[in-house]
């Protein structure tokens, strides 16, 4: 049960991170130039 809870929290966080990126909540998608400078 604990493993399922951890998985649920992980996927929920991943989903929210994707939504925030997709909707542009202050997080612009990386351009090729920005990736090169990381």
C-alpha cells in the first residue's frame, strides 16, 4: 500500500509539473540554446 501511495504522489507531481510547463506558469519550454548552457 505504501508503494502505491508513493507512486501516486510521484505521478501526481509529474502530472502537475507537466501541466505547469504546458500552461506556461512562469516556466518556458527550453530552447536548444538554453539546454546547451545548462
